[in-house]
C-alpha cells in the first residue's frame, strides 16, 4: 500500500519557495519539525489529535522541502476495498499466546464485519508489520499491541485506521481501543483468594510489556499496599511457558499459598510445578488464571478463571473500526475507548470454588 504522501519529484515547483532545498520524505519532515513520524503524518493528512501550532509547523516544513500529497495514493485510500485486517501481536514472532481467546475474537469480528458488508483478512503476526504494506485494507484490528508498537506507527503513517484490543501503553490515548477493565478483574481474583483464607497471595505474570501484563502487576501492587499482603511476584521470560518463574515462586521460603497467573498457559505450568514439588491444589496452593479457556476447564483440578468475554471484545472492536472508517472523527476528537466486563468463574482450584 503506497504512503498517502510522497516527496514531489522532477523540476522545481512554483509552490516551493525560491532557494528551498528539496530533500527527504515523511521522516525528514518529522525530523525537521521536531515531531514523531506519526504526528507528521497526522498533521499532513488532517487526522489524529494534532495541535494547530504543531500542524502549521509540519505543513511549513513540508512546503519548504517540497513534500506534497500524492493525489493517486489519496484516491486509492478514498476508494474503500471492503477489507479489514486483523492481527495478534506477540513478543515472539509467529506465536499466538491464548488460542481460544484469539479464535473467539476472530470469529466474532468476522461475523460482525460480514454483517456490515466487510470481509476480514487474518494477517500473520510480524514484529515489524511488513505484511501490511501490500494489503489494500480499509482498517485494521490489532490484538494486544506491544508497548511503543512499530506496527501502530507504520499503520498510522500509512493513514490506515486502527482499533486495538488492549492498549499500547506508551500511547494509551492515541488510538481507539476495546479492552477489559483488567485492574478491576484482577482485584476480584485477589479478593476471592483472600476470602478463602489465603494470606500470601502471589502474582505470576509475563514480561512482554503488553497491557494485560502491566495492568495485572499494577493492580497487584496496589492491592498489596492496601491489604498488607506481602509482594510475591515473578515474571516469565518472553516465549517461555513460565515453568521457571512458577518454580521460583513456589520454592521461596515465604511460599505463596495462592497464585494469580495472568495467562491460561501459565496455569498449566503452575500445576505441573505443584505436582513436581508435591504441593496439592487447592490444599497447599490455590490458583486463579487470568483468562478462561479449554485448558482451564479441563485441567485437574479445574482452574478458577476470568471469562474475558472475547466474543464481545471482537464484536465491539469490529463495530468501532467500521464506525471510524465510515465516519472519521474530527482531528481534535478523542479516540473512543470501550470497556467490556469480565466474570470470575469459580472452580476446584480455589477453596469453595464450585
């Protein structure tokens, strides 16, 4: 997909000030204006939240170096293709962290898109976002963006509307998003464990920097400070099944008597470590996982889990993206954010679970 702006080529233009030096593209405009590439693109294309002074500075730099809109690219962008993209961001290229959660989002987004006469294109995960360059998409859903996600930067520079599920924590207000109120959900899990008599509730989370990890960690530390629970936390390395992190937690001298593990696959590793160490669940260690799925339901014991309502997230993400495409918000309008409630499903891995 061509960029929506490009430097003018050929001889001098009558619109270029006499003596102006032609040079560079969008990145050069951004550098000279002292802004990010995303901000420069938004300013040049009249989208996003860009202040009047910044927009004028970017436009002045673009005029100075002869950077002009490409009318052909603008025409292509204006002619909708009826295609929406969807991709999942992972810390390790090529992986999907929670299969059932992802599939439910895709299914719901697909049916919602079809109801509005759009088709959904599933784009393989790629850390730099290159597959999107050649796809004629009207807009894209990005599941679980990374912090300072290069794909969001690339799509924004291309002028492609984006909705995320989860947030890019470095730009949490820059894009429309749909998410669970994960801080509240995690607190519900901690409170449930405390109500069963647990006194050393630990947290097993990841180190990806994605919003679901950081929301849980922040909520946990706030909850510990409020309740006096000792801070017992460990993080799994990206791309691992969290076995080492679970073992470190469960062999501490002050071993947790309950664990909240952020991802469903972490629950599998935690149960395996409990068996290895001869710890019973829920007698010695209670476990709550932060996302429900087939493993949580079929594990022995079945794992208490949060139902994050992925079908509703997928439906609302598709509706929000289609709304942005069909009625682009004003440049100074705040992106829309939607929160989807989650439900704690009590099972046998916590006392009094069922």
